[in-house]
C-alpha cells in the first residue's frame, strides 16, 4: 500500500505528454524511439501515444485533456483549440501549423539527402535518373525531387519525375511509366514504402532490378529493405536523434514553465548514411558470378570471411573471381568485404546499445581492437564517434 502511494505520487509529478504522429512507419517510429530514449536516460514522462494504428483514436478527448506538452504532425481544429485554451507547449513535425507558434518544428533537411543519393548513383555508373514521389504530393517530397534533379543536373544529367497521381495511384500507370524509361535508369524513391511499390511494379512489368531499373530510397526501414527481393538500398536518417532533441527541448519548457522568447526553433534531421544493397548494384546483367559473390558476402557478414572462403562456393579460380568483380564494380573483393562490415557496424553503433566487442563479433572483425583500427584507417574516426550524441558510449 505504501509502495502504491509512492508510485501515485511520482506519477503525479511526471510531465504528461501527448504524442500524435501520422503513421506507424519507419520515420515516425524512429522519432518515437528518440523520445523514448530521452525518457529512459534523462527523465520519465507519462505518455499517450497515437500513431494511426488500426482501431486507435485519431485525436484526443477534449474533456480529458490534461497534458503538459504535445509532439505532433497533425493539428486539426479541435486540437488547435485545446492547445490554445490550455497554453500547451507544442512541437510539430514539419510546418503543419503555419498560423500558430509552436515551440519548435522538426524539419527534414533534404539537401544532404539529395547530394548523397546523386553521388551514390553516379558513382555506381548510372547516367539516366528518375524520381518517384510521395503519393499525395507532400511538400517535403516535392522539395526532395527538386533538389535531387538539381544535383544530377549539376553533374550534366537530366532527371525524369513520375507525375504523381494522388491517393490510390493506379499501379498500371506506374508500370507503364517505368517501362517508358531508358534501360539502366536509376530511380530515387521518396521513401522506402514508395520504393517497395516501385519494386513491385518492376516485377509485374518484367523489369529486372537493378539491371533494367535501379532503386534507391530513404529511411532505411530494415524490415522493408532487407525483406525485399532484391534488397533495397536506402539512406538512413538522423530522425531518432531529432526525436531526442525535441523531447529535451519540450522537457525543459515543461519543467521550468518558461517558454524561450523569439521565433519558433527548427530541429533538423537529415540523411546520415547510405546503406547500399542489391537494388543499386552495378553488376553486369550477364555476370551471375558477381551477383552470387555479393549474395554470399552479405549472407556471411558475421563470419571472419575472406576471399579464399568464397572460392569453393563459386567454382572458379581466385584470379577469375577478382577480375570479374573488379570489372563489374570497380572495387576489389577485400575492399567490398571491409566496407560491408563497416556499414553494418555503423548501423549497430547508431541504433543499438551493443558493446563494441559484441558489434565486432557480429560484423566479422577479429575483436573490438581490430574494428577500432579499421574504423580509424578507413573512416578517420573511432567506433565511438558513431554513437548518437546523447547515448552512452558502450565499449
């Protein structure tokens, strides 16, 4: 009974926060993960989270509004009325409340994403480019398309853009558009779900990915990207860190009771890493050997794999394999194996609390010391530099 009374007392002192996000997909889930990380590491909140899941209320009961703060990507009139009546501090995702004055806006900086996408696809040897945007033509998607077109144009190339279509876009129209593209066109999709739709349309149209159409997208939702056939290349985002910083700012205002003066602050997130998978591989269509080699490397990433281990499974000499691989990709096999390990290690460092020793074992390094040497030699940084700024540096 004493314990229950203590818990009730603590609950009353916790900030009460409403979180209303539009979908249970990668970007919003990562943002929520950042918010949760703040509450686990810094201070607990009592939260009511709505993310558009089936059967979930899409707003909040005005008769029970007792929140000290709100993080949202939707501001319907009823919610605006509640926020203004109770003077609730608000952080919005994007500029969804132009008539209001939120505490901050979480905003995507699309310029680095466009640069990263263009650089990757051009480095892979593509010279034809296209963009497939978000179905309903959101502002962030239109900006991403314009910036990507600008990046490829600056390098002397043109970019075609799929002409939208609104909600419920006709798959037949997307298939016909993809079939109209020149062979070996690299398609940059606005986000991973849209990329999967492009991939499905390619499959139905009989287009090979990546030999006829290559696909790159944004968010790096691993469940979507890794379960696709072929696996999807995607740009991972600093969305989780933006969620952490938004929670930090909101908590400061809720606990002090003082809102900073001046204009609404911007909390930016952007692309931080490009995870290259099969959908943007530069393999020659006829070179099955190179494709099979990549598949073996990806499947055995956690082993201390070397080139000699691949030979028995491919039935060719080492010289033949290395010659084919360099001709198709412009890279050596050892360089590709090392880069695969580094990409996987960076993802684990930024998204998990695994120790460096655990990550080294997971990624096929000899030990944490070996991983540290490779990071410094190839990336100029130690592994700890890739931990989120607000996360404990596990070793």
